C-alpha cells in the first residue's frame, strides 16, 4: 500500500497510537518509506506512536523519525 501511495505522490501520515505490536519487519518497512521520502520529496510521517512502537524505534535508535 505504501508503494502504491508513494508511486502516486500521495502524502502519508501514519497514526500508530493503537498499534500494540511492532517487530523489525514493521520497523524496516517504515524506515524504507522514510528513506524514499527523503530522497524523492515524498511527504511521509509516523505520528502518535504507542508505547510499544516507541520502544522498538528507540531500541533501533530511530525515534527521531517519530512525531507526536
């Protein structure tokens, strides 16, 4: 879905407040989207991470990509 939205130039903001579990696969998917956004001027943001999501991002040293 992210690839399709990116291909069509749609801005994406993911609200992760209700996400109760995220593993490295989810983190990798979101980080790949962030890299594509930075390279191509695509608007992509991850906001309102649940405590579980925030923890995964913090452990990976990627919490700077989160917005409240």
